[in-house]
């Protein structure tokens, strides 16, 4: 097992500040920093307890915008996955309905094109 990574207090404070932004999820920040969300949650707790100082830490507006965009794209992706799944079910349902025709439709047909008596 490898040695645990040691992160600077500045990185921790910045990550916490980013995760506290409106519309930004802890999961998104953790994913963008390639850390486990539980670790970020622990850092947030340490900030609340005063163990990590976030005073003077400024959040880059570009980072804020990227995280919000990431969140929006993830929501859209999840919605599209659901839509795709529903469409697949609808196609499967309609294709099985076409294969099995009702018995009444075949007996009531008048002789016409392609049918011989």
C-alpha cells in the first residue's frame, strides 16, 4: 500500500471554498481535484472546527464557472441516459407489437392483393 498523499492547507482551503459555492456539489469539486469526496467532506469539517483557515483564500471565477458547467452537464447527461433507456424500451415494445398481430385482424380480411382463396 502506498504512502498517503499530503495536501497543503492552501489546497484544502481552496477546495472547501469551492465546495461551498452555491450550485456546486462536493462530488464535483472532489472529482475535479481527483480526491475522494469523503476527504473533501473531512476538510470541510476541519474548517468548521477551525483546524483549517480559509481566511484570505480567493476562488478563481474561471474555476467557479467550470464547476457550475460540470454540474449542469452532468445533470443533462443523467437526463439523457434516462431518456435513452425509455426510448429503447419504447422501440422494443413497438417492435414486439408489430410481430404479433391480433387474431381478429387476420380472419376478417377480405380477399385482396396477394391473398388466394
